[in-house]
C-alpha cells in the first residue's frame, strides 16, 4: 500500500491539522450582552437564595421585630418612633444585602468560584448586578412585615408604605454594592465575613437609634452610611404631612450612592477575577 505525502494532496483533500499552513482559527462567539446575562445571573442567584437563605431571612425579620419591641419600652412616639420603625425595616435589607452578600463574594473568591464566572462570556457588571439584585429582592417580604408590624406597634400610619417600593431597591442597591465590594476586596474569607458583620452592626446602631440622640462624631458617621438615606426617606413618610421633596432628595442620594457602590463592586470583581 503506497502513501502520498500530505504536501502533494489538494487543499480540500488534506486531513484537518496537517500541512505546513493551517486554516485560520474560527472566531470566538461574541460575548453575551449585558441585559440577557444580567437576567440569567439574577434568576440563578434568586433561585439559590430562595433555597439557602429563607432561614436567614426569618432571622433578620425576627431580629428587627425584636428590636422594635425592645425600643417600645423606651420610645413613646413622634419622630423617635418613626426613626425606630424605619431603621428596623431597612435593617432587614442591610442584613441580607450587605452582610450575606459580603460573605457570599468572600466565599466565592476563596473557593475559586470567580474562576468559573471568568470563563463564561458574561460581563462582570452582570455578575455583580445580578447577585446584588437577587439579594436585594430577597429582602422585600421581611422588610414589608417589619414595617407593617412596627407601624401597628407604634401607632404609625400605614397609608404611605408604598414608598417601600422605592426604598428597598435603592437602599438594597447601595448596601449590596457595598457588601459585594467588601467581599471581593477582602484578602481572606474570614475578613469578608467580619466586614459584613461590622457593616450590619453599623446599620443597626446608626439606623435604628434616633439621630437626635447620637453624639456629633457618630452622627457624621451615620451620614456616611448608605442606608441612612433610605431610613430617612421612609421615616419622613410616617409624618402626618410628609415632606415629599425631602423624601425624593433622600431617595436620589441613596440612588447615587447605589450606582457608585455597584461601580466599585464591578471594579473589585474585575480585579479579583484576574488574580
């Protein structure tokens, strides 16, 4: 049986991978677009959170309701009662969107999960925004239950609780971006967990306690906390005649902080994924 060198065969008859020159490599598939990728990550994270985080959501809601019950013996009503109810409601968002998301991204980085996402044609912003949106959405039931319970407990009006439809996503975006950034920038998983716990504790102490009872330097720290403006916006709606201009201003500040924190989290994700 005779053989013929591959060099003398016609180009169409040459086996793949032989010869001195090979065809140009086929182009890679284009990267997935942001919105479809964001929707896919959001659904996956929401499904995961629904299974694994329901007990923790119950703990967050029970914790916030317990704080309001304790404060009921100290606060009679007025602006202090409004601050307690608003701070306890946003605390549910802080527990899930800041604390748990910091732990999740810290664990994802330590366990090599970022390598998996890095191999997918998914924009980094879709990973961060999808996870942040899922964790923020997961807080809605607990926040509503806490706000309704606190309003009944302190005798506050229920007519303006629709504002939670703006407070939860805006405060959730700000806190989720902060939590994701802490988890991605922390050099160790244990440190990410610690930072998430400290952030939630700051939201507890600076958000639930009435602002007029805080010392000056601590009040300045309260102004730097992203959730403060969500607390202020919700607290204003409990007044007999809400100042809607001030409410819109607080929500706008919360939204700007959310955009900035999510941008920092996206940058932190790119930085962690290439290491």
